[in-house]
């Protein structure tokens, strides 16, 4: 009797766990959606601010390097870096008849 009872209980436990794994969460409330939107906005603003600070620190570092090289008698000409452009969209595939 014990030999059949243990696998049966184990199978029932696994089935119960699988059922809870596929359970759906309720849709978010309006308050939760508003909070999520606010958090996205804050994150975007913080990322923009961090990007600006990074650019400023890179400019200061480049200026200091150029001054140090100028003191040594080496002329450094910085090259302008073009802004990143998005990749072109792939051409649509021809329709087959």
C-alpha cells in the first residue's frame, strides 16, 4: 500500500503546483498604472541627466588631455563624433504569388 500511496501523493502535489504556476494575475489598477508611468518618467529623466553628466565629464577629460599634450609639445586634434543614427529599416519582402 505504501508503494502506491507515495507516488500518488507526489503526483497530486506536482499537479497542484503546476496549477498555481499557470494562474493569472489580476489586471493592474489605475493607480498602479499611474505609478508605473511616473516611475518610467523618472527613470527617463534620470537617464537623460546621467547622460549629460557623462558627456560633461568626458569633455573635461579630453580638454585636460589636450592641455597635457600641448604642454609636452604634441598637437592633438580631437575628431568630432557623429550622433548615433538608428539602423535603417529592412526592406519589405516581396510578396509571393
